[in-house]
């Protein structure tokens, strides 16, 4: 019974909760665009099981959106959201908590000054690398759920839920299979998170000078700085994200099925570029950066507002007790 008050009495507890609230805001605001991004990144599928020609790809994100809604219904845009809504909230809470711990650890001066931009970037890189242990299995399940109705992915014709999909992956591929794509996720997320937190701190300071010290930036500053941070991080890592999505979309073949198309990160790069051109590494980037601006504006705004509310509530409670 005493756990929650003690948990919230510590700054790291409040940072954890605020990060979780930010994560929920991000998932809800950007999930339909994330579904479009994943589908746009996939290679064309055969028009039929016996056909050698490739099915015509929708010409744009708008064309794909119309196709999904028309053929599968609006709910298809939110397919698989339950898993990331729960897990990404926890993962985002961990991200902000680990980032706060690392940024304080890298701050050798221990003054009231905000962390240097260098320490912000280093803390972001460390945070990105560590959080992949949670994120990689979640994204694997999410991608498989989002692609259930696209071609033959090696699963039964009926739609699976998040738990069923995770069990199916483990049944077919073992525990190792649930971490398919871990290395490419680390290569994507470590530098991307360095850019992410550096961009946010730099943008908020430029938009509202002095706010890194006094924390008095406006709601508009939070939204814009968070959005720009998301866009910058996605531009940096997008080619790796395309490769990651393709590798994680593959499942281990059962008896009689052909082997996976891609045999690793380098092989996926080579085959994708050879068959579809360099532009394939940036397919869906417009959708991704649009989503990134909306999602990360929501994440940082929800995080900052929740953190201030939690700190103010704790200060008020402390004053009442004294």
C-alpha cells in the first residue's frame, strides 16, 4: 500500500509515469499513419499464388489509404494497436526514465545548469540502444499484425490478435524468433535517439530562449520542438527502418515453403536496391515524417505537461504535510 506514494515521491517515479502518458498519446495519435508506413515499405507481392507478375502497388499513401479502407475497413488502420498501446507506454516510460538517469550521470559538474548538448546526444544514444530489448519484440508482433492481410505471410487465414501472434511466432521460430531484427533495431535506434533528444533540446531553446533552465516554454513550443525532433530522427534512420521492416515481416518457412527472401541486413539492402532502386530506401518517408511530427509533438507535450502536474502535485502534498 505504501509503494505508490513512495514511488511518486521520487523524481524518477514521476518521470516514469509522465513518460508512459506521453507514450500513450503518441501511439493513439499516430497509429493509422504507422500502418500506412509499414505497408508502403513492403516489397510488391505476387498478384496470385501462381502468377509471376507483381501486383500493382498503390501509387501513393493516399491511394494505399483508400485501398485499405475500401477492402478491409477503417478498423484495419488500427489493427495491432493494443500491443503497442500497452507495451510502448511502458517502453516510452523506460526511455524517458533511462534518458533522465543517463543525462544526470553524464553531467559531471552536478550543477543546476541543464545538460550540455553533447551529454544530451550521448544519453540519447545509450537510451536508444537499451530500449531495443523491449521494443524489438513489440515491433515484430506489430508488423506481423499490420501485414496479416497482405499476401501470404505464412499464417492461418483468420486474423490473429497480439498474444496469438506472439505465440505463433514462438511456436514456429522459437524464442530467438521473437527477437528477429534485434541488431538492425539497435543500429536504427541508438543514433536516432541521440538525434531525437538533441534536436528536441536544441529546438525548444531556439524557440523559447532560456526554457531549458526555467522550464517555462509554451504549449506551442513543446508541440513544434517535439515534432521537429521526431522528423529529424526519422530522416536519419529511415533507410535502416525499411530494412528492419522487411526483415521482421519474414517468418521462418514451414515444410514445403520457400526460404526467406532476405538472409540478413546486407543482403536485404542489396536485393532491395537491386530490384527496386535506391528510392526504395525512402519509400513511405513522407508518411513517416508526417506521423513523426504529430506523434512526437504529442509525446513531448504530454510528457512535459504530465511531469509538471506530477511535480506540482507532489510539492502541494509536501507543503500540506509540513
